């Protein structure tokens, strides 16, 4: 009786541990879906990180990696003769030969977007199909030694992959390009999921096949992310990261096989393999965070005038559009100021451009002191600036401009031994009374600023 009671708790703990391990694997395999859902529901799909050089480098690294893994897998196949490894070699080889063109045509992203895009889903679909074929032969077929290295077999498949490249090239120039992209991504997604179902149904529990299943789940979720994405946006880059994570996990499985038994059905150290998968997942998450940080830095660089720290013209236009939309919804007033530094050419000509740059910096710094937290300043070009004042009438804008004008007039700018003073002319306008578009309001403010110039400079004109 005591033996039975002692065994039952152990059996319960073992069952509970297995269930826990299965749960962990499921969460690990489906973790990309959380990132996909987050970007889909909470991120602006219009945010883009378009960096051709970065993309070309990333694709180049991927192609070199897949080429190397193709060779290692082929070496494993020559040793074990597993038909599974032969198809796995073809999966990596086909991906390498097709995916490389996705990077090669990066420069065509603007002129011929489908030529750039279609090689991505074509490579993923080719790889998924070969992975399915490999799975169907798992532990069921061993190739005779004399037939393993026949060159004609590999040349045939290389020719097939080249024909796929040619087919995609002509497809990219057809009316079905957009439709073909979705079909290929959906097909790749479905095939990857079918592979996972087969592994579960056949109860294949080899450590490397667990990695195989996790990689297929990542590939399926990568295709889902590509389906939901727009070119160059965060979702699009996330899809690349998810696929790369699955690819690295599968690559590690191949390397582990090569370093041990050179077979996918006989491996060692399951604990080490699982630790490596978790490590690769962590690296992928770090890569995504790094990408997001890089994208944020690029957004800031693209929005700020590097000399003065004011917003550039594009960012000011975007902010103006937002504030105009808000003013239309809420009925709140919105004013704009145009500012132009007086006799700025004289400063450059007599004291040098370094002095001119210093004057511009001082003006923007002074403006930020004078403005409210909700106000916004942008440099439209040269010595011309625009200021956006939400919840302000034209009269209020005039008061703000007068305060800023007075502050600027009292400033002394020291450049070397020179001590300079400068002044600014302002023109004010209000959305609604002075126009119902950004262009019309800024034009009125600009004309009033020029009137301030004509009337003697260093003044504010509000009517």
C-alpha cells in the first residue's frame, strides 16, 4: 500500500510537468502572435521604416546564412542518407536561390514594387513545400549510398528553382501580382500549419522535431504578419524578424544534428536545445526592440531641423494638419505666426555664417521659452519660421508674438569678439477668419509678416 501511495504523487507530478512543458512550448510557439496583434491593433500602420541599405544587408546576411546551412544539411544527408534531410537541404537551397532576388531588387521598391516584393513570398512558399515533403518522408526512407551525391538530381532542382525565379519575374509584371502575393503567403501559412498538425498527429517527439514544429509555427505566423502588413511598416519588419527567428531555430537544429549524429531522428541534449530556442527567441525580441528604437531615432531625425532643434517643414505641416482637424472637431480657435529674422543676410555677410547659425539657434531657444507647452515652432527655410498656437485667437497670437519680439530684441549673441543684436518681424493669422486651409492661413500670416517688414521691421502685424 505504501508503494502505491508513493508512486501516485510521482505520476501526478510527472503528468503535471508534461502538461506544463507542453504549455510552455505552445506559448513559445505562438508568442509572435502577441507582437502581431499588438502592432495590428495599437500601432499606426502608416509608420514606415524604409531603409534600403539596411534591408539589403539583412537579406545578404540571410542568404549567406541559408547557403551555409544548405551545405551543412547536405553533409548530414550524405552521412545518414535520410530522405528527410535531402528535402530539408532542398528547402534551404530553394530559399537561398529565390530569396536572394528579394534583396537584389530592393532598389526597385519604388519603381517596380512587385518585382521587389514577390520573391519574398515565393521563397517562403518554396521552403514550406519542401519542408512538408521532408516531413512526409521522416523515418520512412533512406537513400542508398551510391545515389546520395548524384549531381544530376541537384542540378534538376536548381533548374526548378531558377524557373521559379523566371516565373516570378514575369508574374511581377502582370495584373495578378497583388493577388499572387496574397495567394503565396496564404499557401505558405497553410502548408506550415499542416506540417505542425502532422507532427502532432504522428506524435513525433524528437527534440529536433520539436524545434522543427516551432520553426514551422514561426513561419506560419510570419506569413500572417506579411498578410497584415504594408511594405516598410512595423508589421512588415516584424514579419521578417519572426521568420528569421524560426529560421535560426531550425538552423540550430541542423547544426546540432551535424555536431552529434548527423541525423534528425537521433539527437542528444534536449535541455540544451530548448535553452537555445529560448535564447534565440530572446535575441529576436531584442532585435525587434532595437529595430523599434532605430525607427524612433530615424523619425526624430526626419522631423527635427538639426541646427536649431525646431521642427522641419514636413513635420510642421503634419502637426498643422493634426491641429486643424482638432480645431474643426472641437471648434477651438487656432492661430499661426510667421516670423522672419530682420537683416539676416547682413549678419551672414558681415559676421559669417557661424554667427548666422548662432542667431538662429538663439531665436528658437528664446521662442521655446516664450511659448506655451502646447505651442509648436517649425523652421520653414533659411531664417523663416512658423509658429502654431492651439486654442489661441489672432489677438492672443499677437500678444505672444509681441512678448517673443521683445525678448529677442533684448538678447545679445556673442560670436568670438562680436556682440550682436537682432530683431524679428511677425505676422499673425487665425484659422477660420483668415482661411479654412493650412495654405490659406499661412499665406495670410506671411503677407502680414511682409507688411511688418515694409512698415519698419521689428514689429507684429495681426490685421
